[in-house]
C-alpha cells in the first residue's frame, strides 16, 4: 500500500495548511505588536495593527473558500476530512485572536497621552506566554504534533493564574483611587483579552489532536 | 437492534484459490450495509455466498455458516432455491428477461405458485410501486422490458426481486452501469426500501457507500478488515488499511 495516489488532493491540502500557518503567523505578530504598542505607548504601531487586521480577515475568507472547494471537488474523508474540518474551526479561533489584537491596539490609542496607572510587568509576561502558546499551537498543527498540543493545557493554567493576579492587583488600584477607574478597567480588559487568546490557542491544540487521532480531547 | 443475517467463519474457495477468509459479520435488520474494498478483494464472492449463489460457480467450495435469523442457510435440510427467494439479488448490469415489463415482474411469483390473474396483477403493481417505477410504466406494461432505459431496467430488476417477497436484498454494484440521475433514483429507492428490507450492497463507489449505507464493511484480500457505522469508517477509521483505502491512498 504505497501512498502515492490523489496527488492533487495532497497538493490542495498542503496549500490549505500553509495558508492556515500564514494566518497564524500574522495573528501572532498582530498580538505582539498590539502589546508592544501598549507598553511603548506607540500609537502609530497600534494603528498599523488595526489597519492590518483586514489582511487577516481576508485570509480567513480565502481559507474558508478553499475548504469548501476541496470538499466539493475532492470528496475528502477520514484524516483528510478531519484536517479540513479543523482548519474551518482553527481560522475562526485565529480570526478572533486577531480581533483581540485590534481591541488591545484600540486601548493603546485611548491611553495615548496619559501615564499608565502602573508599570506593566505581568501583562507583557502574559502576552509572551499567550503568543508562545499560539505559535506552538500552530507548530503542532504544522507538524501534526499531538504531544505539543496536549502540553498547551498546563501553559494555559499559568496564563489564567497571571490574569487573576493582574486583575486582583488592578482592583486594588481602582479601589484606592476612583480617578484611576477607567484606566484600571482598561488594563483588566487587556488581561482578559490575553487570557482569551491563550484559550483560543488551546482550542487549536484540541483540533490538532482531533486531526491526528480522531479523538475529542479537552486540554484546558 | 435485531441481527437479520450473520456469517461465522465463512470461507470460499474457487478451486485452489481462497477468496473469502474467515469472514464473520453481523448484518442488522432493515439497515443498509455496504461492503467496500479494492477489485478482487472478494466482495462479490462474499455477496454471492450470502444466498448460496456462489454454489453455481464451478469449482466453488464454501465452509462456515451464513445464518438468516436463526437458521444456517448452508444446513443439510435447506432448499437453496427457497433461500434465493428470501435473499434476493440485484446485479451490476440490469438483466431483464426479453419479455414484457409485466412478465418480468410476474415471472417469479408465478413459478413460485402464486396463481390467480388478479392476485398477480396486484403483486406486479405493488412491486413496481415499491421500486419507484410504476408511474413511469403503468401505461405500457406490455411493452418489452428492453425498451426501458438502463436506470428503469435496473429498477425493474429490483421490482422483480421484490415480487417474490424477499427479506434480504443483495446488490452487486447496482449503479455502476447507470448515469448520475438514474443512480440518484436508485439511491433514493434504497432509502425507501430499507424501511422493510435488509440490504447489503457491494460498491466500488465510496461516495455512494458513504451516502446510502448505515454500516460499512471494508474487505481486503478476502478478509474483513474493519466494520462499523458508516460515519465512523469515513470519519475516523481505526485500521490503517481502511484509512488508506477510503482516503484513496492505495497505490
């Protein structure tokens, strides 16, 4: 039994994977830049993140169409079908991560010209973890690495813990000084966006395991 | 779910060639079970063994059991002709008799001893209705069956099978000689027929197996490799060979 037939389907699936990988890279870069814009108070960078989200949205549509075409024309089944079904779901997760990057960049713009209520320490740390998870979820997707995907669960726990810590700390600021309420709430939002991004990465990890093994596994 | 037909360690040889090997399967009642596998894997022989038609092949030898309800059809006291009424078969190429449409359907019941013109007429109509052909032929029952299109001829053959009141219908590639529209009609018909009959269909067309069947059996080199609910076989097959086959990755 040699694996040499259905060359065209193979090529289509490779292309689908590489486009999905590309979307993953764009989205991860958007989150990094959004957080950098916040930390460095760089409004220009924030605007760039917002502008470039269109690219991500267009790519999502392109990938969705590609999935539809492959299903209609090639009648994939079994692992091929699981891969396509998973791409469908993964791009939704990625698109939402992209939207969170836009949300963070928008907050950067709202903060412009005002000092932050506190120096940002845990938020960049959370961002680093969440983006690391996102990149690894996409690497697991590319390399069909269920083990790497499975490990995302524990890393998500760490992000959740940090989000909780940041929130608690910011609550204390906003109780101390009502003038800081709006900015503190904005930073709480950033923490919750980053926490959501990590959740999306674990969702992607679950799809990777489904593609590989055909099993539904909860990893967070 | 009730098991209608099952095989236990079924083996078939053609001369010295071992075609079906230790095949054990339980086929549920009023469901469609598809048998898939590459050419020469023994699917058609397996199907023919289910109603003893295989015994008509010179040099064929069978061991093991095929149990219809509770009775081994290869038992000593079993009349194979009666078994072939109860377990009917539809073939790849439509093979109507060179007689009228009416006679094609009436032939079986008549030699089966169902006499009476009115009774026969009723059986013919009912069978043609069940085969979704009645509306197309009711005004020309005396026309030769050979004037029908391929798809109509195949439905006529199904009507002919139904006329003798079978419990199980075996189908060997029933659509492979038909165009897509005729194929769709047969597939719709299968869906209706499974309300009353147990159907086993052998097909090369994987999409057809996926569309019409409730259960799928994958056969390779005479053996049953994997058997399960159709959605499982096409979504997450357990066996590597099954996966390669349904994904079309057999070299």
